[in-house]
């Protein structure tokens, strides 16, 4: 039933989105699609804190592929993603929400990634990064990587940096995608009965005068505190815990 509802949602909204974008050059339908898709999958999303505006860099924990639906529907943000997403339809869907693509194949591309992200922050959407680089178990944070936060050095002073905590409450471990195949996780979420809470917390902005490693560490500590998770000061940033 959920798959059928998602297909029906896409069939209804995709033409409206394409027509709106063609006529007016922009469209608010992607945000509505993501919010509706999250609801169909059972997420009852609430937003705590002031909604982010353009020229905001959001730094969030990453628990599940559901994060994209929950965060995109709640904040209207664009996401940073690797440049290869697999199926062309997935790539097209990502394009419609203004996804920022970066190459992660080698360390020499770090500056290029930062510049790409800095340019994206000049657009009309807030931009969100997942510094863990992958999804986690939901019960603890993985190490945060600082590479993308180098973009702060290439942005105007009015660009703000906000940690964002995504909280699935008592269902964190259930929603978490960790040490499990994508197919198994998707099927498990689709088959799950009943709704579940998902809270998006916009946390106070960080002091952008800090360097990227300090910003990364402060963002991780702020998110951990919001979620009630342990974030040891000596935990290495950018290395496995």
C-alpha cells in the first residue's frame, strides 16, 4: 500500500512540478513531495527552532535514507551528495530538489568540493551536509568529517552554520541503517506498522570564526547533546570511533 501511495504521489505531483518550473523557473513541489512521502512512510515530523533561510549551511546527523524526506520536507533544504547516484530516476529526483554534487574519489578534490558547496550557498535554498558521510545506527554518532566545512572560508559573512539534530526518539535503532543491506532496510521500513515520531531540531548557529575542524567538533557536540548521546571530547573527528 505504501509503494502504491508513493507511486500515486509521484504521478500526481511530477507533472505539476514540471509545469510550474517551466512556467515560473522555480517550483515548491519538491518540498511538498518529500514531506508527503515521509508521511506515507509513517513519519510524523515536527520542526523545533526557527526555519532556516537561504544562505544557511546545515550540518546534520545521518541515521537513515528517510532523513532526506524528513529534512527536505521540513526545511526545504538542498542536499550535498556524491556525483554518482546510480539509477537515472534517482538522479533526476535529486536534481529537482537542487542537489549539490561533489566528487569524493580523491583527497585532492577537497578544495573543489568546498568551492562547489560555497557556490550552492549563494542559491535560494539552505544547503545541508551529512558529515558522517554515511548512515549510522541511530544509537550513537559516527565520526564527523570536516572536509566540506572548508566551504565556510569561501562564503560571505552572512552565511550562517547551524547544527541540525534529527531525532526518531524511541525508534532510533529501528530506523537506523547500519550493517544492513539497502534492500533489507527499505523493506523493513516499508513493512513497519503504524506512525513514528521524527523531530527536526534547528540548533543555535555556530561561530563561523572557528576553523573547519572546530566547527565540525562543535556541531557534533551540539547534536549529541540534543539527542542525549555521548560525544567524548577525545573522540577523533574524521576517524573511526
